[in-house]
């Protein structure tokens, strides 16, 4: 039976998958110490907000959430990327109890202990070996490093999260093993710069189950492929070393899915953005990858309206998009982020032009995406079920990451559970999603 005096914490997790992993670690620790996590401000003795500080919209959302929590509850601890900007928060909300930066688990716990002491009777045995996950039970994010050692001119993440720090390969593999044992069917490998994994520690050796392993992405991916789970890699840059992991994708050991944020195609703009691997001929790289692994899905993101982007440079980007025939694409309008070097660049692009460019870009990509998905009609594909409804299932193919890509909709009532993998024959497609039936 629940104890009346169990200290209760409300937790709001904002931002990207990397922030979500930070939230999971804090919540795991809170639960291990006997705190209860509650879903409303009213039930909570104290609220923790894990904030995002990446773009202006995200900063505003974080500030609004702090304000809401202060009004509704009054006792608020702020952590995460925006927490690195203490002054901004204190200027707006001087009554917050404590502010810490990202991945500062220890400091968050200290602030909690100070303001809401832990119960005398911790219920550590109630914590599952894999920790507390905020994702559905059948998939989980696996964070392999913290921080980033690049200096993209529009980004302040290195300032907020520090330089790249890779986790030991053995520790990651143990975590993956626990997750798979607990029923996870898909591991999503994340970091700020997945391809650079191990470079900060000179790819030094570590141990897993008595085996010596070099800390690099190939070894990590190969070891992960032995678990009974889909393995999806996110946030790779077009480094030459990426070619090494392509055979693992071609052999279906890990998902044939490359998530590579190109951001632009024009060399001058890429130089102004100070992007990693900006000197690569990306169309050639894409051709090579597709030769090595014909079933490859390539996902990317782009920024339009970067300061000084001319009409011609934008046209070049559209031409690149048409030639690259990428499978999944996200696009953002450039916006200033407080503290980013790109703010000082001349020729800021007016909002109306940025809007037009974004619409044009998305129109071009929507046609590409529709054509590519139409080619799947009549084919039978493997689908992981995410949702079971009364009259239909919602799932994803190997080409679709959760949250960011498309879905596969299957009409009918089936006795299935999330995480099941079934064969589906595709009957219809639109710009983003597929519609099909369970294969005979
Ligand atoms: S690679 Fe660039 S955009 Fe990505 S986190 Fe590092 S600095 Fe930011």
C-alpha cells in the first residue's frame, strides 16, 4: 500500500531525445531513493523541469513551463540546457529553488534532498535493472556520449553540454543488454555526434563480458547487433569512417537507416555554418552508400534562410534535394539563438523569404517522399507495432524512427501487443505514411 508521507515529485521533460535520457536517469535515481513521481502539479510536493535551450521557440516553451509550474505548484527546480543560462531564468523567475545545467544528475539530486528530504525507507528494490524509461516499453534511447566538440556557428550545444565525452563501451553494452532483457525491441543510439564516438579517448580499449573491445562505433554497432533488437543509429555526420558501418547495415545486422543532418548543400553556406565534414561531396557519398546498401533509408535535416543565403544558393539546395532523393527530411527556418556566433553574420534573411523558402523546400521533398513511398505499394515489409487500437494497428517499418518519421497503418482488429513485429503488404501510400494489411 502507498505510504501517505512518500515525498512526491512532478517531472516535466522538454526537448530532444538526449534530454529525455537525462530525465530517465534523474527519475531512476529519484525512484531508487523512494520518491514517488506524480502526474500533476497539484499532487506534487516539488516540480523538476528538464528544459531545452536549443532554439528560441524551445527556450520560450521552457520559460512558459517554469512559469506554469511556479503558479500551479510554487516549488520548482530547473535543470537541462536552458539551466546553463542561470541569469536568464533568475531574471524572469527569481523564486525557483535551484538551477543546474544539462546532465547534472548529482546537482539535481542535491537540490531535491535540500528541499524535499528523501524518505527513510528507500524502495530501491522496486527499480528495474534497466532504470526508469519514459519511452514506451518496446523501444529505448541509448545515449553513447555527452556533449560535442564541434563549433557549428548556429548552435550553442557545446557551450551548454561541454565537449564530447564518450561513455565506456562496456557500460553501454551492459545497459543495452538490460534493456533488451526487459523487453525492449528497438534501441535508438543517440548522442550529439554518433560518428565521433570514442575519438575523445583515442578509441581506447574497454571490456565487456571479459572481451577487450576498442571504443569505436563499428565495435559498438557490431556488438549491439547480437542483441535481439532493432538497432537504429541517429546523428551521424558524413565522415569517411561511416563507410565502415555500412556492411553491418547491408547484412541487416543493424537497421539500414542513416540519419545524417546535412543542413545545406552549398559549400559557402556550410563553411559559414562551420559544419563537420563540410568538405565532403555528399551526392557522391550518398551514391556510394546506396551501392553498398541498396535498401538504405537516408534521413536528413536542413536549415533554410541561413544569414546571407542567396536565391542561387537556395536553388542549389533544391537541386541537391532533387538529386539526392532522400527518404526522410526535416527542415527548419534559421533563427538566431542567443549566444550563437551566426548571430553576428551579415545579411539576415527576412522572415517572409524564410517562410517562402521553407514552403518551397517542403513541397519539393513532399513529392520526392510520395514517389518513394508509392514504390513500396505491393511490397511486403516488416513492421513493428507501436499502438494497438480497436479497429487498427499503428506501426513503423525499418525505414521509420519513432516520433520523427512516418507510420504504417493496418486496418482490422488483431491480437497483438506493442513491440510485435509482423509482415505487412502495402496497399496505399501518401507523402509520409503507408497503409496495408497483414500479409498472408
Ligand atoms: S555538431 Fe554542430 S549542431 Fe550538432 S551539437 Fe555539435 S555544434 Fe551543435
